């Protein structure tokens, strides 16, 4: 058995605005919401505002979920419009 114990992560809430999300992360510990042991460094991202290349840590499953959800909604919408 592994020395690390699996702990239940809290679900990340939905935010209406970026300001609301910023306030949330300023007052909450991300370790309660993300498994940083599964994080990896992403290189070559461009900062939208400055255009500079940046490095960022990301949690693959959280990132995948954020990308997949809008795609699923768009696919459902397209499918329902075909009918």
C-alpha cells in the first residue's frame, strides 16, 4: 500500500465572473481542490495580455474536464439542431 493516502477533494465551484473566481482562490487552498501530485509543467503558453511565453502548472484531469464540458454542450446543441 502506498504511503500517501487518497483524500477526497472538494469540487471546484462554478464562478460567474473572473473577479469572483479570483476572490475565491485568494481565500481558499488549492490543495483542497486539486491533486497537485498529478500536476505537470506546460511550457510554451503565450500570455494573452503580454504576448510573452510563460510556464504554468496544470492538473490534467481538471484541465481536461474544463475543456471537455463546453465541447460536450456544443455537440449536444448541434445534434439537437440537426433534428
